[in-house]
C-alpha cells in the first residue's frame, strides 16, 4: 500500500492553553495507483490529514506511513496541491514548473527536460514563456499540476484544487486532471466538499465525522471511466452514490 494511517490522533494547543482534538482514531489505507477522495464537515480535519501525509504535522498519537515508512518530517515523496495554484508571479510558467526540481538540486539540463515534458503532458505547449497573470485560472491549475508531476511524487495530495473555478472550467479541469493522473499512474488523495466530484474522480470515498474527525463510512466507486469524469457523470449510479455519501453526513447531524 502507498499510504497508511494507523490509529492517528492529532491535537492542537489552543490560545487558552487547552488542547483541541482535530482527529481521533483515524485508520485507513490507500493502495498504489488508487484515487481516494475524503469528504466530511468543515473543520473535521481533512486538511490536517493531508498535512500529516506531507509531513508538515506529526501525529500526537499513532503513525502515518508512506510506502511502509513512517513519516517523521517533510516528505519529498509527496506532491501537495492547494486550492490556489501558488505560482510564483516573477517566474514564467516553464520556470515555475522547474521550481520543485530546482529546490531539490536537480541539474539545469535535467530539470528543463522534465519541465518541458510536463508542459507538453499538461497541454500547455506554447505557454512556457508566459507569466501566471497571462493565463486563465484553469491553465494556472494545470501548470501547478505540471509542477507537481515534474518532481515525480509517489503520492499526489489535492486540497480542493477546483473550488475557485467557474462551473464549466471545473468540469473540464476535473476531466483533464483525472486523465493526466491516470496516465502517470499516481496514487492520489483528494479533499473535496463536492459529493458528485468525489464520485466522478475516485475509486473509493472516505466519509469523515465532524470534529474530532474519524472515518464513519467507506464507499467503493465500482464504475468505469475514472480517467474520464465527463463520461462517468452521465451514469445513473453517480447520483445514487452521492446520495449515499449525503446519508452518512446527515447521520452526523451536520450538513457540509
């Protein structure tokens, strides 16, 4: 398995000196090449889960393992994409894609080769010399994905990467991301508030409780076209699976 949480508890100190339990007894696995979505109420610890996978936080109790090894610090085997593209405005797109490789000490010729390959792979040919302000929101997110893929991570973490986009761009980008990630064979963990999105893009969906967050349901998406959400969205099973997720969230007496 690519990722494993073993009975993870995460507590944070509050301003008053007390402790807030964000996650409690969280256990799950993600297999190599699998695409898993995590949904749950706001504040249930979804983003904390990603941060612990990336090694930005350490569990208070339990273990997080990537490829069987405990995560004890910032994890270079993980690529992390947030809601905003976070492209550096003073660097052109090709240079932005190179940034992660540059920070890892990859030599200039190799990082340029890999950046140009991902520029093509993410359908951004002809835009390498452009700057972020010259690109649409969807193109900037594709550039951010290219930057993530260029470092060749074992796991891609996506924290609501489509939430700031208009509806049409969101649909197209979901399809583009799904195809690119499937082609690269990457293990992926997606945080989303959109129930249909989780069904369209995933092999499996984990439903979290309200804080302190833990897994209350696991839903397998046994449908074709995981690499083409635009095709999957026409299937009658999609709203039925979304309704199942909603049912589990309603049981938590809090609708996201």
